[in-house]
């Protein structure tokens, strides 16, 4: 079950993507439904419920934003990407 901080992070992330014109897919996965071994095999680590963000391209995780600053780091990444284009 998603809890407080994770819900805020997810909501802010989706809003930020929407405001930046993102039109791709977004998957929200509740890691409470995943065993530790499955998380490790799929994500390469255990998530801690901060609303961690993974960018996936061609079936591979290319960026990870983890911990309590996951949204802030994700937002800064998006800003840096838009500044480089």
C-alpha cells in the first residue's frame, strides 16, 4: 500500500511530467507486493517507500532517483535535460 511520502512524490512526478509535455507511459508499482528477491532481480535493489523513480529505456533502467530526495533529484534531472536541448 502506498503511503504519504510516496504518494506525494508520485503525484509531483506525474504533475511535473505532464507540465513538461511528456506523453509516454508511466507505471506505478507498489513494492509491498514484491518480494525482496524479486525487487533485487528487477530493480537491482530494495526500495524504501519514498516514491523512488526509475527511468526505463528499451527495457533497461537508465536512471534511478532514490530515497527521500527522489522527486527533487528527478525534477533537477528534467530541468538539466531541458536546458541541454
